């Protein structure tokens, strides 16, 4: 079936990037699973303008059945399931640690205090959704009391690196008229320079309290938690709507449990190499590739990307 036909009849659209081997057999197997679950597959074809991306369309609306079939037969993959063909969003909001950068900043900073193993264990449990985020954050920050503030600059220079494709994703979306916001349960000491490097226009994050050149073990100001992340997204959507007067399409990326409300609230919520709870909550996932997979799933021609 042609792409035009899928636009007419589709209730669900899936965009998928997967290993090319045995692709036809995998499609047939996924189709069989979908049909067994009561979901018809109307079409499956590679996008003309993005040859690594396959689009599947169904006239039915059971997202769970489609995702289950895709997960069963295309692993690892990068994908997204939505109710209309994806478009370039007007608002992009992203988590930072383990999403836009490859590290958890507080864990790396803890290494300078000889506490990485202890703090990283707390971080992992918080990102899995096993601990209250704010309590876990305050506990970890408290353990850093007395660490010299200059260790942050050393940590940034020695440890913190962007995820592959991060700058290309941010700058390409900006070029296409999208507002870009970095929102993190981490700290402005890290997020501000990361945002400048990657091209984000605005930053929301926590602030570490400092006195006499050392961390006090406290936070300065309110905590940026999952509720704040979602509220930031909704505020950015409202601001864009006021300027446009039309519905605003949004994109969010994240990896941990504290990103779930933000991922659920976005038009396209993409879980990036994420914890299981975050992946399940999102309508998109990147398990295979880098952050440029998001551009491919949105159908943005590589010729328009800003490489950097």
C-alpha cells in the first residue's frame, strides 16, 4: 500500500529503525502477532525521504498490541507509535544526564570525593523509580558537603561528554523553528555549559549551595523534580500556543523515572536508552542508535540536518 493510502486509513502510525537483516520475515511475524491481537496492519514501507526508517500503518487503535509486536520482532530498534504522521515539533524539552550527555553528573562529581560507588547506587535506584527523587537527591548532595567548588570545573573538563548526535538534534530542530529547553534534576553548574555547547536556548535545573568555595551539602532553591519537568513542558507549549494560535506539537526526551510525566505529556515522548519504566511510559524509544534517530523518526531529511 502506498504512503498516500496510509495517510487516508491509518489510525496508528509507527516509525521504526531496525536491523535490516531478514526484514520481510520480521514484518510478517509482527503482522501475525498484531492480527492475533485484533490489530490489522494496512501498510509497511520504507520512507522515500529517509531510507533507514520504515513506516507502518494500522486502521485500528490498539497501541499496546502494536508495541508488543514490534518489541517481539525488532530488538533492538528505535521507534515511535503515534496517531498521526509525525511533524517537526514546535517545542523540544530534554533531560540532561544519560540523555543529552553520557554521564550522571552527580556520580562523576562524587568520584572527586571518593564516594562514586555509594552515590551511584542511590542514583540508579532513583532513576529506576525505586526511591523518592527529592529525598534521594538531597541525600546525595548532602554527601558532597565540603567538596571544593572547583572540582565541578575539573569534572566538566575530564568527565562530561555529549551523547552522539545531541548537538545535531538540538541545532537541527532550532533551525526548523523549534524552541529548545534543557530541564534537569541535575545542577546549573553542569547544565549551563552543556546547554551552551549543544545549543539549548533555555535551562531549568537545581542549584548547588556554595560557601567559601566549597559545597555546603544543600540545594539553593526549590528542587526540579518530575512535576517541574512536566510543568516546564506545559508552560513552553502554552507560550508557543499564544504566539501561534494553533495546537503546538511537542517533543520530550529522557531516560529515567523522573522523566515519565514529561514524556507522557509530550506529543512525542522518546525514551532514550532508558530505564524500563520510562520506556514503557513513552510513545517512542531509542534502544539501538544515537540521538539522530529522533530526527529520522520525525521524518526530517538528513540533507537538512545541522552537523556539529
